[in-house]
């Protein structure tokens, strides 16, 4: 691997456990605002996470329960309004301190920045959601820590399509072998691998039982000095605190990846 120059992070489930107690709640609040009797409980939302992208998730659900209504000419506008309301609820929830970064995330971000590594985000969530989370958890300078933020509809296809990662790499003028990506889901891993990126997976509430073939490491988090992460690096059991020296060692020993055509 070339010298490690950048770390690229997914957001939902990777930087923070936002799905169950953030986005899901915001969706339900938007449904209530609209007078809908929809309610996404924890298991239902877990199943819906197979569909990446909030608007795409909404449309998938609507089609599954009322395909005729979801096909009406005014459906796209209605869906956009529901999603706008959901985003507003989510931003308020995050601003009120309802979501924290996962253990080890802030530590690694600051270590990387202090060492001169470049930071980026590649996510399917909206830019407003990203900004709200970074501002609430990292302070007023949170957004400025990241040189490039690929989010929302920056590319036409959501993960597992690798487009958002390719978009970020192009704008940073970096090759995949100069970076390590961080993901929490199978769809995210497929997107990162498709762009040729070595990828560390930190499983979360909804993804602990997924299979992550091809990951550089599969862990339950990044760990803190007094609360180490656990998992596997390749086929080897591993426990510790993920820092830059650890990442460089893993990436150096791993075989190079080739972006998918």
C-alpha cells in the first residue's frame, strides 16, 4: 500500500449510532405530522435499512403497502415533503444532544488531523444531517475537519454502488490505495470495496450479524484505551484501540484492492 494519506468515513452507524434512536424516530415524527398511521418500530426499521437512502427507503415502504398511491403523479412531491419534515426532526434531535459519537471516533479523528492526514466523508445521508451531527458532537469546527463531504444526492446511485467513494477520491485527487474507509454495514462495505478501498468495519446495533467478506477488519468499534474494541483482523482475533499505527500496519499487510469496473 502507498503511504496512508486519508481516512474516509461513512456517517450513520459508523460515526454515531444514528439509525435506531435518530433517523427512525424522526421518520415516525414526520409520519405523525402528516397524519399517517405508519410507525416504524425497531425490527421494521432494521429490515428497511437494506434500502439505502432516506427517500429511497420511504418509497420502498410506500410501494409495499399502497403501490397505487405511490405511483400517483403527485407522489414524488409528497414523498419529498415527508423527507423534508423527517430531516428537520432529525436535525433538532441531534442539536438537542440526542446522539453521541461512537467510542474512539473523536480520538481517531483528532489523531489523524494532528498527524496531517486528510479526512473525508462518504455517505448516503443528506448534507443537513451530516452538518447537524458534526456540529453537535465536534463543535463549531466539526465540518472544517473534513476536506471533502460526499453526501446525499452528490451521485445518482446510493450504496452499495461505489459512486460516492469514487466521487470523494476524484475530488481529493487520491488513489484508493492511499486511503482507508470506515463502514458499518454490508452495503457500505460493498460500496467501499467497489471503489478499491481497504475498509474497516465497525458493526452496530443493526449490523452485528451481517457478513463482511473482504473487510480489512471487522470490529465492534474503534475502542478507547480503557475500553478496547474486539473483533477480527483477517482471520485473526484482535482486541485493542484502533489508532494510526494500527491502521498503517493492517493496510500494509493487506493485499491491494482493484476498483470494480
